[in-house]
């Protein structure tokens, strides 16, 4: 079964099945799954799989890398970090710690044993524990009790309560927060506590939080992380935010991190670092949606549906000659998502490009960019170099970030609607 919305997977059945890259080469086998228990009525969240690769090394594969779970195989995409898996304090291993655990049925109070747990993927691409396969106690010697499937909400014992460890409570509460609110919460902690919490967050979550923190705090966190972990977190960040962070780090550390991350990502970051921070090149992301002229409306809409894209970045599709990775071949124009919705799925995007939207050069200063956004009511704008190659796109949130005064994130009243 594929990992579309509402896909349900029983995790115990994944044990031992192969994990393959998109080319069909096996990289390892599933050995366990990692969930984060949360407070109260919030169901546990599946964050990733523990995969055994060569030499019996066990690594962590985040669910953001899992593209499909079919019969007998798991398909992953992108580069997977081979750092040895180490369980964090707020994490629970399904096979090692949840299976055979005793919980109570809410309705009857019966004690039952957990045999398996099912997770489902939501529209936001997160995975949550939704059902349990359980066994009731047997009656008499050698008699096994009956089994049944129950909803997660029908049992007690798989959520954190006020009696749990304070650290686990705190991390569980943070798991339900938006990244900006979590960053605000971290700013109120002592330096030591802030670093402790940062180390317990998964790479993707920490990357989101770093994008929302003031420079001093995120530099402090990056300098405290071990180098491989810091490189992994950088790869999860938006390229423009990652470049901004690298520019704040000591040059030796920045250079070391650039050597550790994937070559393609490093190339993008080095290019971004050449631009002034308050120029179009310094504000842009190098990962807009780019399609070749022979792509169809259906192809474009499929790319726009990616839940990881911000609304602003998903508002436009850029069309260029191959290659479609930035810097692209010759830039041809822009397709707006509202126009795509009005056209038949088989229509070529090359027939719909808007050539009236004039792109900016990477060296365009902030005041020029802001005037264009205001004059034409834009939410995104292509950035094209002197050779006619698309090198990135600026989104309205990037413009606003650069227009606001330094330290705006520290104003508690403004951040939370106060006077």
C-alpha cells in the first residue's frame, strides 16, 4: 500500500522487511519504529524507523524520507544519514517498549496486552498512532484470551500525564506547538536547558525551530551540536535560512559544515553566501517548483500539493529549459496556481506561462524587491541571472522578515497580539 493520506500501517508487521532506495537497491531492514508519546488526548506521533544497514549498524530514517510502504518493502528517498541511532529521552521504541505493554480499556477497565499498533498518515504528512491490536487475559491454564482492534482513544496508558517526568512532559507539550511558538518558548529557558531541549528534538523539527530563533540563540545551539548532527539539521532547513545561519557561524565551523553536507546542497548554500543579505539573491530560496516546457498541468498540480511547501512557494510554478534544478536552463516564464486550476490536466505548462511578470536579478536591493511585491500584489517572484537562468525565488515571508527591525522576534507583546 502506498503512503497516501489515510494510509494505515501496523508497525509490528514491518519488522524485518527490506528498505529500498528509489532505484530499487536495498539499503537495510526495518528493526523498529520510533514514536513520541504526548500529553492527554494527543495521540503518539510516529517520527521514523530504526533500520539495520551493513555491519549491523542501526540508523534512524525519518518518516519524511519514506515515500511508500508496499507489501514487503519500504521505499525511501533522498540521502539518509548513517549516524548510529541513539534513542532520545522523549522517544519510545514500538517493538522494544510498546509491544506486550499492558494498558486499560476505558469502557470496561479490563487489562489488555498490546500486540501491535497502527499508524495513519494525515494530510499534513505526519503519522499518528490511531489503533491498537490487543489481547484480553485468558481464562484458565494455557488458554489465550481473545484479540480485538481498538481505537487509541479507547485505552489508557499510552499518553503522558502530570505524574510523568517533567522533561518528558515539557517535550511532549512542545511537540504540539507551531515552530514559531516553540522557538519563543525556548527563548525563555536558560541556556543549558535550551540546549538540552534542542538535542532532544528530531532534525526536521529542530531545523524548523532554528529558522524562527534570533541569530544569537541559533548560533549557540549549532555550536553546541556535534558536527554531523549540525550538518543534518542544516540540510533540513530552507536554503536561504541555512545560508543566513552559516554566515553567522565562525568561518572555520561554516566551512567544516559545508564539507559534511551533500554536495548539491553545499553548492546551493555557497552560491547564496555570495549575495548580500538584503539583496534578492540573499533572500531567495534555491528550491522553487521548476518544470520543463513539456510538463503538464497535472504534473504542476502534483508538485504544488507537496505539504512541505509554504503557501507562498506553492503559489507559482516556474518553467525553464532543462536542467530544472537551479541554476536552470533558460527561464521561460511563470504559471500561477489559480490558472493551473482552470485548465485541463493534459495542457502543457509552456502554453500557460506568464511572461509579463518581470523577474529580478540576484543583486536587486531590498527596496526594489519590496516595491515590486507591493505594486503587483505578489506572493512570490522569480530571480533570474544575467544569463537568463532561474536561480531561485523570493517569497513574501522572506521579504517581510527582512523589512522588520532587528530583534523583532524578541517582542513578546507584538508576537502574541498585545498592545
